[in-house]
């Protein structure tokens, strides 16, 4: 394995050609798009997704692909760092548009690793991992600052000053996008380290807050695609000459606000969410076409996936009534510990290196760091990618056994699930999220304390086997406790978690915060 080069070695490397088998990488992350919202995953679905279906037909479609959480900020942290999000301060919920950074300084990311291997790196889209906004007087922002516009957000922050500790400090050469979800202020475009205009207006998309006068939510999705297509065209010659690119594209859609452009309004015949899903498919099609025009389609590894399951904001009941199930055969949706919360579309196409097919191997977005490191022959240091394993062998050979044998998932309130083979142990009574039985509900109180499912026999999680398999459940819980305590779930020296970790949530409400204190590890307190 090739070690990560020093800065001097990196500068020398930039002037040389890389191995011809190093593909460009285009990683597209949809926001709140359900497992059943891609036709290839849901033949009975009612939302046409021809471009995604084509991508699936030409690539490897994973049917057991996962995020690490039922909500977005945690999933994004795990995807970029190869480390479980719950090892950080973020024990439940998500960040806001003004939240301080979640990725620690010096923490290796996918972008940083690929940059050290000679890749150009770019991010276009929704960051949602915290930023260090400048404040008047220089006082650092705190968690929760300026969430209420009545606190004077426009006066608290100095938007004319550079933004610190953002994408460019975590491995990206360039960034264009928005700070958090499209319904979270401040509503401004960010280019590299600067807002492109001062948020002197006030606008509202579900939430109200300071906004750039020219910023409109409906423009965001197509503008990001324009940026990606321009980037591909600009760097095509260098990519062909041996300097590939990594473009991370975390889309803001089909998350709220559900704002399809006029061209797509009403096109699904179902509702606005379905229209927005159709537009997401079309935008992916535009990116694929850009690769083809540039002559890069064969040598670009394209990944399409989503940060969590479909949101109730899609009006799921209406969609089901019209014959479309956003979660397909899965139980639950966004925010949940059930499969519908974190099992997502997971498609990989690389004509020069991946044979088309369907794989039932267990894979996770947390594995991108180790997979791309293996692809580029980089060696990860002991304190990076502590929970990431390479699924490159599965990409190279669809019949190869998958290296991932277990996986940890979490719901919005921080409830844990542990997957081992086809078995899944959930350390809560209900969904842990937004679907019934909800945390703290009377319905949930009547259920067993924990849940155990054999997904091979019961993908819909309808039969809780906790009473029939107590020994299996105990062994799985012990395994989970061990990987929490070690600070890693892969071979290597033990590492420290950033916070104490509460294994079983006693106050099981969606907004509850873990209050465990003391030595980092697993606790029921």
C-alpha cells in the first residue's frame, strides 16, 4: 500500500501523471430520497427515474447499502471521515446553519486523502457539517447561536468576513453551496470561504432568516448541477492527462422546501415531492451527460446514494394511496432506526473497473474512505477511518465475499441498532424516530424493551424475536459495547471517543440529548 505523501512529496506529485487506472470520482448524495424512490429498487413504484435506472443497469446496484443514521448531519460526517458520527459530540439530532464545525481539525476526510494522492477535489452542495462564521467583535459562535431570527442573526454575524473551518479546511480545493439544509438560514450561496452576497433580506422556506436578495430556493438544485457540469468540462483535459478529480455533490433535494422548477411541476402526477424526485433524476442525467461530452464516462466512478430515507414531508400517506411506497419493502422512513430510515439507494458505476450487476452484500457510506484508499493504494493512519472497511473487492468481483460483517445504525434520538450478518438488534422499543411507535408514546410503552429481527427472513421487521433469542441478543449487545469502548470497529490501535456514549436512551424522545458524563464508553446511565 502506498503511504500518504508529505506536503513536499505531494507538490512533486502534482506535476506528474498518476496511474491510468485511477478513476475520477463523482459522488452524488441525494437528500431525503427513499429506497423505493428509484425505479430500479422499486419496480412497482410510480415515480419514473430513467437516468438513475440507467446508472443502475450499467453499474453495481447494492440492495443492502446503508447510511449510519436516519438523519443527515450524522450520515455526512460518517461518509466523509470513515468514523461513526456518534463518536463525536453529536449524540442525537442534526446541526443548523450557524452551528460550529463537527469535523475536528486534522481529521482525515475522503477529500483530504484523495487530495494527498494527487486528486483535484471539489464539493458542490449542502455542507451541513458546521462552519465557523465570523462574528462582530470576534467572539466565537456557539451551538444554538442565531437559530431564532429574533436574536438578531444579521447583526450577530459578519458575513463579509471569510468563513473558517469549512470544506476547504477539510480536503477540498473548492466549494460552492449552502451551509446546511435548504430550509435552514442563512440563505446565502457560499463560494470557497465567502458568502457571495450579504444576507440583507429576510426570507422564509419553512424557517425564516437572513437571506441574500438574489437567493431563491428554487434555483439551488439546477445551479449546483450547472456548477458540476462546468467543473467536469474545465478539468477534463487534466483528468485525461493523469490528474483525476473527486467531486462530492451533496444535493439539497428532494428535502424540504420541496421546490421543483416550473419545468417539473406536476410532471409526476402524484405530488410535489414526486415532481422533485423526477427533477433530481434529471439533474443526475445532466451530470452523466457532462461526463460523456467530456469523454470521461468510462473512466469515472459514479456513485449515487442518499443521506437517509424519505421524509414524512413528502406526504407519504398520499403517495402510498396513489400506489407509490417511498420506502419500498422497508419499514419506517427518515429519522427511524427501522430499515427505511437508513437503508438507501446505493449505485456504483465505473465502466472501466466495475462489472454491472446486483449485489446483496452489506455496505455502508462509512466505507468510502477505506475503499478509495484501497483504490488509490493509500495507507490510512491509525487515527483515521476507524470504522471504514474497503468494499473494493466486491466492486472488482461481484461474487467476492463482502468484508463488512457488522454495522451500527442510529436514529434521530440517538437510539442504537447493531447489525451482524442478517440479524439486527435495536436497543429501543419502537422507531426511535418519527414513525409509529414513536419514542415516548403510549403505543411504544407496551412493547418489549429491545427488538431483534432476522432481516433475511423478515425484511419488513414485523416479527420481534428478542424473547426467542436472548443469547444472540446478549452477544450482539456485548459486541456493540466492545466496539464503542475501543473507539474503532476495525483492526488497529484503540482510539478515544470524543464524548461519553449512552448505549440505551432512557429519555426516548426525538429531541432528547444524551446526558452521560465521564469516561467515554458505553453506559446505560
